[in-house]
């Protein structure tokens, strides 16, 4: 993938996901997971037999009020993506959680993840009417530093909550972005 302008867009309905985008999401998820990324599958390597059902479930759940997909592309090729989901219950509908923040491994360090995070912040505030965003990050891989540079604050840890291999426990770091 060559350089070019970064295109950021959101997808809010299952019918808006083309077969090409679906395949690109599956491919990115496999790539990121197999490179050791904290993207939802604990035991790499994975292949399409694991990633495709997860992508399909995420796509099926898209809805403007509760679940949106943020996509970053360069020259029409997927560069990264994330999912933002909120619970419609009135008690917690003022915040949402980010899931599966991913950037193609060959494009890391080019600001794509930061651009996605800033884009979702604007969408969450301006279109979804949210006041807070939450996320859980895997400890020990520098994610808290990345998110911290973008204004996120650590609000708690679950020590050893994630078992990635025998003897490979990691903390789960709870983070918040507020106000948006």
C-alpha cells in the first residue's frame, strides 16, 4: 500500500459493508492478531475460520444509535478500523466502549490509529450524543501510553485478568476519555 491521503469514514448499517470491506476487515484482523496485537483473539495464529464469524457478528450488530464501524483507508485500501458500541439502556447510554482498534502492521507509526481515535471521538460527541468513551487495553504492550497521548486516562486495572498462554497473564487496563 503506497502513501496517499487518509480517508476516514463510518459505517452504520450492515448493508453498507461491501464484500470487499468485509474481506479487508477479516484480513486486517488476522494480520494484527498473528503479529501479536491485542485485537480480541488471545491465541494466535488465527485464520479466516475464526476471524470471519467475529467480523460477521460485528457487521450484523451495526446500527446508527448503538454500533458503528470507523474505517481508515489509503488509496481505497483498508489501513485500520475500530468499532464503537453503546448500550441503549438509559442508565448508561451517555457512554460507549471502543472495541478492536486495529491498524495494518505495515502502516504502524503513520498516525492512522490516532486519526481513527480522534475521528471516533468527534463522531461519538457530535453524532451519537455521547459524553464518555471507555476501553479495555491489554497491559504490557504499551497501549496505555498510546491512548494516554490521546487524552485517555487509566481508571483501573484487573491484575492478571488476561491469560494469553500458560504463565503469560497480563493486566487488563480500563481507560476513559471524558469529556469528549
